[in-house]
C-alpha cells in the first residue's frame, strides 16, 4: 500500500482552484496504461460517467484534498475535463443549495 502523500508528491493543494462540486469527465475513451499510477487509472474509469470531485474522493476512498490534487494533475495532463460550477460572488445559488439538500435527503 502506498501512502497518499507519496501519490501526491507531498502536495496538499491542487494546482488550480477545484471545488468539491466540480464535475469531472474522462478526456479519453481509451483505458490508461500501466505507465500511469493506479489512482489515475481508477479516476479515469470512474469518470466515464460524469462525477463530482467529492464522489471521486468517496469512491476512491481517499481524502478530499488528495482527490483534488489528483484530479487537478490529471486535468493538467489532459486526462480529464473539469467543469467548474458557476457561482456568483454572493455565494452559492438557490438551485445548487436545493440540489445539495435533495442529495442529502437521498442518503
């Protein structure tokens, strides 16, 4: 088992701002080869369906900060596409809050 700080190179912050509700999709239809770390391969497979960064974190079983670093690195390499949420400067919109509440109720 590899420690997460080894996987992220000791980094705790992503290269770019990455909200936990940002949606991520795989940028390639091909499976990533063994030249990529296991986490990259798993994230690429998970993101065949659009997933949030929070979902990736939960499904991968890693802390949210680690998922943010990995997704950010994968975006920089062109392996995934990140769709950032549109949030006004006044805070999250009512629609987003309603979606979050609905998701919590489904849990």
